[in-house]
């Protein structure tokens, strides 16, 4: 299994569905070098966590927190209305995370 690492700040409080098999989503943002003589560019990646990991994230992570996330990319195929509307999306699934710092004034 291939895994990747991304470091950034949380763009907004995580959203969770709060069900037994919970799904939690959050977006991390960072700036990266855009090339010589160019401004930096902002990169944002939407991440997804499931189950207990997602619950922990929803309860402990807030907008502005700095995280390092280990994740893998999964392809999800979906089908709607039989075979008429089909597609594939990429999911950035959180495997592990480390919280580096909190936004000032947050709990």
C-alpha cells in the first residue's frame, strides 16, 4: 500500500455525519513554491476519515489547527440510475495524523 504525507492548516471545522459508521471530512491548506519570480500558490486537499478515527478528528480538530496527515488515495466508483450515470472519484483517506499546533484562542 502506498501512502503519502501532507502538512497544512485546517480550512474549516471538520464535518461529520455522526452515525455509527461515521464519515468525517476536513480540508487542509498550505502554500507552496510556484516557481522563480512567481508568488506562492495555495494548495488545498479534502480528506476523509472513517469510524473511530473520524470521531476523534471531529471532537479534537478545529479550523486553523496545524496537522501532518498520512493518507492514501482511493478510487471510488459510483453508479446512479443504472448504467446511465457512472463515474469515478478520488478519495484522500486519512490513515494517521499528528497535530502540531492549535490556532490561538481555540480550545
